[in-house]
């Protein structure tokens, strides 16, 4: 049998198995098997999803977790700061470098009890700042823009100042891990309905680290995922951009014993390096 015929038969068998395309790669040096094996003990489990998508093609280059888990609607928690800030900056509801005054009300963390600008709010996660920004934007504008973004249900559901923080906080907005990755890819492509400079500004706020010619932008978050706060969802989402690859990723874990988003990052970052998605640094 000729080599060409063997290749055709192999491709036909792959299609018959339910795969609609050949496996995608995230650039040279990416070790998919090593990534999966390392994720399992570090952040794995039946309620974990990790998705990596190629920015240019939209191909899913890696998935950890069942499709049902990756498609499960979850509270976005503070990852919602990304679309919130995109809308706020684009509408000039907030300006870079502009200091907002803390109203003196007790906050969840003492670090939040101070005046701050947008960059400082991103560094500290100051809840009051983003709640004020949401109030200034308003439900009608959110509905217009979130619908255009294809983000969650596309509108405010629940408390207009906390609707992204889960049911126990009066929030009813949900987004799946897959939709998180798709939203990040749209932002990376500049295909959201906001100005290009707005996207660049928010990406700068997400800046994590640079290793040679590879940059990592990311956002971690966690919050209760149900009404009685007996379960939490934890997130780590972002983008890895360099000459060899440009991918977005979204990682979610829903559990009774949640890991903070910062802990997920610290566990997963070296794994991405070992798997070849990030250079050593």
C-alpha cells in the first residue's frame, strides 16, 4: 500500500473518531503530555478546566477537563475587571492616572481603605473602585457592550454593583471557561467593540512578566459560586505572546476547598514553563 493511501486512511479514521481536525500545536517546544501530567496533581480534579486557544486561528491547542466542565457557567469574580475596565475606559468613565477618593466605609481589606487610581485598583483589587465604576457605567450600557462582547448572558443580572461576584453577593452573571478564553482571544485580536488603545491600556494593567521576547498578561480571582457560599470558583486567565506562539488561556476550579487565584498562578506558572509554553525566567 502506498504512503499516500496510508495517510488518507489515517485521516479518514481520525475524522470517523469524532475529531474534525488534526491536532493543533501552540508553537515549537510545546509538550502537551507533560503539561497534562503536571496539571493533574497541582490543580487537577473533576471540576477543573484548563483551555488554551491559539489567538490567530482560534484553534483549541490544549484542554484539561471534560467538555461539560469547560462549558459550565461560573461567576466571573474579579476577572470581570477586564470587560468592566474596557467599557469604563472606552466611555471615559475612568481615566488613567485619575485618583478616586475612598468614601471612608470599612472595606474587606485594609489595603483597600485609601484613595487610588485605576492602576492602583488593579494592583490591590480594590473592590469599592470597581463597584463605583460599575455604578457609573450603569445597566443599560453594560447590556449593550456585554452583548456585543458575547460575555456571559450579555447583561446585568442581580446587584448592579456586584453582579459579577456570584449569587451569595447578589450577583447573577455567569460565564463558562470556554467563553472566558473566547473573550480573551477577541480582546487579543482587537475585535471587541472598543477602541484599540483601550484594549492596549487594559492589557498593560494585566501585565504579569516578560521573559526575553515573551510576555505574560494574566488575572487571578476567586469568589463563592453558589448562594450559601459553600463552594467557590477560582480563576487564572491570560495571554502568552511571543514570536513562537500567541495563545490565550483560561483556568477554572470549582470546589469546596478553593485555591486563591494567586495560588493557582504560583502552581501553574512553573508548569507552563516546564511544558514549553513559557521560556525559563
